[in-house]
């Protein structure tokens, strides 16, 4: 009798991990630094208050939309090919951001950045699963938490420092230029060490579904940002209603399509749909929180970008520490760990209402977020069958990004509509409401067997 031997691990696997981590750092930096840099960009290039929202929401919206199909495109055309294409496009878009002459060009370049980031990031995770054996895989993926945590802490501080130092008179433009050497290293490393794979040309993607999710997302975010500045005309509400209708058509399309972007059986699971709704509500609430806090620090209190970044750093520290503690809490408490995370988040938010941007409330807010991010996705994914996990993971991560863009539009519009202090308090209350609604919806996610 013969026994099959496991394939030997890839000799360059740890270098591949380094390349994927570089890509993740680029994505994280560009999804966070604009919270600190946006007021400086507007002061230099001009534009309305909506520009501040689009600088953050444009990237996240494009990333979330294409993230739904990014992994599937890698399955079809090959992961390394898509990873390299995404890294090249991301790097070129970063250079375009750095030389943007006006807000419109910068926002367009940010959208392109997000689109190419969505092609790049899913390929990295798939490649790591292929090059690492089962015994080393957990160790490899465990490095993402500390590295991304350090990037989340250091990125905004470095951005604030670069703007404050203003080397060569480049100011905020330098935060995009630093992506160019990182992007070049990422591309060269991928070409040198990532294993080539031919892909599966039989893998199919539903273009109608992609078009519907793109249009629906844009129709929800656009009127929330532009409607306030236009005085909330009738068309803003009509566009919002159309966005909701488009998503209803998308759900119908998933059941009828031969190549759905979301496995139809998932839509028949009340538990998964409940988890998806919790992700939507929670991340819509918190999506605009960091932007509003940064705007309050700079526009309301007159802090410099560096001072604002340092003031926000406790949130990133709390997220990192909360993320490290979350797996143990999930093993011990199961689904109830979500209620614990929401309780910590509510305490932090209420402290912000009273103490505003002092260190302790910021740290508690970050800790609550760290306790929630991973467990919310993990607990919802536990409702999917093995054949559904890929689609479920992609849709959950995409929902997180789209809800974040929606939150930037919603909470940002509330902030600008009410003014600094009232807008800050109203934005925090929106997040409090989202946490309370999420807590009420958590029981829709069933306990797994290990949680009984």
C-alpha cells in the first residue's frame, strides 16, 4: 500500500510572506493616513468640505467593490499575475496622487488606488495558503496582527511628521511618494519569489453582478456626501432609494446567475445573513468615527497633523492589544465575546463624549474595536459550510469596506452639517446607536458547537 506524501513547503515561503506583508502595509497606510492628511490636502488644493470625505471614502469604496471579485479574478488568471498587476497599478496610482494638481485628480487617483489594492490583497492570502504547510501556516498568519498593528500606529504618525517637517516643500505629497519604493520592492519580490500559477480559465465571474454592486454602492455613498452641500434636493433621496433598489436586484441576481459573486446558499442561511447585517450596521457606525475625530482635532482644536496623529495613536494601540486578546476570549466565551467587545466600545465612546480626545477614552475605543474586528468575522464565517467559506469571507470583507465608506459619508455629513462640537457628539452618538443595534442583532448569529 502506498501513502501520499505532502508536497514539500516552498523554499522561498518566508520571503513570499515578506512580500505579502509589504503589500498589506501599503494598503493599510493608504486607508488610514488620509484621516490625518485630509485637512492639509484641502488647505493646499482647495475644494469643498465634501473633498475631505471623498479622499477617505473614494479609496475604501473602490476597494470594497472590487474586493468581492478580486480573489475570483486571481483564481481565473493566476494569483501571481493579479498580485503583480495590482501592485504595479497601486504604485502608479500612488505616484499620480503625489503629483495631483487639484482635488478631482487626487480623488480619482485614490479610487484607482483602491481598485488595484482590491486586486492585490486577496492574491497574497491565497498564495500564502499554497506555499505554507499546515503546521507553519498559523505561525505565518499570526505575524499579520503585529505588523499591521505597528503600521496602523506608525503610519499616521509618520504622515503627520512628514507634513510637519515638509521636506523639499512636498508636504502631504510625500506620504504617497513613499509608496513608490515600497511598491517597486513588492513587485520585484513577487516576480522573484512568488510561485507562478496558470489559473483556471474555467472560473467564471458574473459581470452583471459586479456592475450592480458597483452601481448600488456608488448610489448610496454619493448622495450622502454631495446631498448635504446641495441642500438635500429631491434627487439626493431619489438616488439613495435607487441604490437600495439596485441591491435588491443584486440579491435576486445571485439566485439566478450561473456564476454568482455570492453563493446563493449563503443567502438562505438566516445566521449568515444576520452576521452580514451586523457587519453592515457596526462598520457603518464606526466607519466615519476616526475621520470625525481627526477633523475635530485639526479643524476644531487647531492641532497640527502630527499632533492629531499622536492623539489618535492610543486607538491604534488599543486595536492591536484588543486583537491579541480576542482569540482567547472567543475560545472561552464564544459568541458572547461580541457583546463584551461592544460593551467595551460603548464605554469608550461615552468617555469620548465627556472627555473628548484624551488618551484613556481613545485607548478604550481602540480596545473595543480590536476585540470586535476579528471575532465578528470569525463567528459569522463559522456559519458557512466548507464549500461556502471563500465566498462568505470575500463578501464579509467587502461588506466591511463598503460599510466603512458609507459611514464616512454619513457621519462626515452629520459633522459638517452641525459644526465641530455638536457634529462630534452627534457622530459619536451614531456610533453608539450602531453598537446598540449590533448588540441586539448578535443573537441572530448562532453559537457553534464549540461554543455550546
